[in-house]
C-alpha cells in the first residue's frame, strides 16, 4: 500500500516537473516566431515625423524584427525632414518595405524610393515631387539641383531606373507614354509603377505584403504615435511655427497694456512653451535652449530695475539665440520671427493709436505727474512783493549784478543799460527768479 502511494507521489512530481519544462520552452505561435513591424506615415512630412520613425526603427531593431513595413499615405512635406527619413531607412540593416495605401506624393515619393521594396494598393499614386518654397513658388536652382540628385540617388540605390524619379521632380523630362509630357510632373498609378519597376506588386492589405516579402505567418506589431509625438508633429509644422511665435509675442505685448497678469500673458507664455516642448519632443532642441530662453526673459525683467541697458540687450540676444538653436532651418526661423515681430508692432500701434493705451510697465519707470503751477508746483519762489522797492547797487550792473534792498542782497538785472556801483535803483519787475531794476536819480541830491 505504501509502495503504491510512493509511486503515485513520484509520478505526480515527475509530471509536475515535465509541465514546468514544457511551459519554460519558447512558444512558436508563428512559423519561426518571425516578427514584422508596421509603422504608419500619414499626413504631412515634417521634423516631428522623423523623430517618430526613428523610434519605430530602433524598436524594430531591438526586437530583431525580420522587416519593417511603412504604411504610407501622405501629400508630402518638408524636404529636409524627408532627407533625414531617407537616411534613416538606408542606414538600418532591417528589410524596409513601403506599403503605399493611397498616396505617396512629393516627399512621400522620395521616402518610398528609399525603402528596399514598394507595394501599392489598387488606385494608389506616387510622384509629383517638385520642390517649392514656403510661398508655393518653384525653389531656386541650387535647391532644385539638390532635390533632383537626391531623387535620382534614391532610385538608383535600389536598382530602379532614375529617369522616372527625375520625371517626378523635373518638368523638363518628357515621358508622354506615361501621361507625363514635357511641362508636367510624373505621377505613377499602381499599374504604371509596377510596369516601370517602381513597385514590386499591387496588393490589397498588409497580409498580402507579408506573403510577398516571404513572411506570411509573421507576428505583426504596430507602432503608433504617442500623444506627445502627435503634438510635436503639429507644433513643428512649418505653418504652425510662425503662428505660435506670433501668438506668444502678441500675448506678451498685450499684457504690457493691461493691469495684472491675465489671459494675454498666459496665452503668450503658453504659446512659447508649446514651441519649445514640441521641438524638445521632436529631438530638434535640448533643454539648454529652454534654459537659455528662460535666462533671456529673466534678464529683460531685471533690466527694469538696473540702469545701463546691458541686461536687456543680453536678454534679447539670449531669447533670439534660443529660438534659432531650437531649429535646424535658420532661414525659416528668421522669417517666422519677422512675422511675429511685425504682428507685435502692429498690435502696439493699434493699442496706442486706436485704444489710447500705454504700457503699464512704463508707469513705474516714467514720471507721469504734471508739475505745473495749477497743481501747486513752483520751480522757484516768486518775490512779487519786491516790486516798487528801492535799493542801491553793490556792484556795477553789466546788466546783471548785486543790489542791497532793505539790508537784503539780491541778484538782479537792469533793463539793459549799464548802471554804476552805489547808484540808486528801483525794482520794476519780478519774473520768477529774475528781478529787473531801473536806475533812479540820487535821492540825496538837491
């Protein structure tokens, strides 16, 4: 009986150990436990997107993914941001795949060309990649030359005919067979892209892309943008930057015309803090830029209590330096600052000319009380009681000098004539501190 009990215990213990061993073994839910990451590229291409994609690539590399698929639907965006993304894609050892799920235009086309393979959904488009400036006009020749070289290089590095990439960015390339004669930018449909070798196939879903790239049973992991990254992308948009700077400067200017610290000041500081927050999250600025900005504000405030103007000048330079350090496009930042300064000047003119407001801070620095006679202020005592009194010159009047009147020495002037010493004079006029006398005959003379 005891032997059977011992045997049962041994069997139970062995079964428990076997279960532990089985549970400790890696579970292969998918063939070879392959992992493929999917990262979306949506809306405009800007610096904030570059930071998000960098996180996606680093995560996929860390997890030893087999490939990373970029699901693209973008109208394009900033050339410098697209350039950074292109370098990011070509520098990774992962297999990179573009899944164009609708449109890959302008910078989106360039990004797609920097991946190892391209797949498009039916009806998708890729192309129209001309470079334009902030006003919507064609960029200068230097910028166009750089962009054409970049488009050509992106196509060639993955074995694609560069003529089609050039046609996407240059209207001088003539491809009438693809509906892009001279004078028109090339935009490829999914069928045309496959025909010219700019697409490895037309697919309807991510699952079909996995089959095409050889990982049909791979585990799909999607990386989504965090709220902070979405906010950073919005803030670093080239259109939003001058608006934020304008709101910031306008809010602070209006605060100078209103008592206390109210809504305008809160809006101004919030806009500027948002500017730095977005650039910090996007990886465009470090904390040193924010420290430099706060230091500049502090020095300007200190200027109101210190003479000389040195602190204010250094503070203003610190603020400008912090803004320029927070961006990698000095020209665009300069334009944005000019817009913000223009808005501030216009607001100041309106407050003074239209609303009759004055900056409240100057009330502490400038004396506004009137020191007129009506208010009881006098610069000197007026001795009107002296008019008509007679005295004797103590010095010659040329025409000014000194006389003695009732044992009081007075500084006087004659009416213009020279009067000798020890002559009798009469006070005829008192104008503030100016006492006017006239010579009179000697009273002792018979």
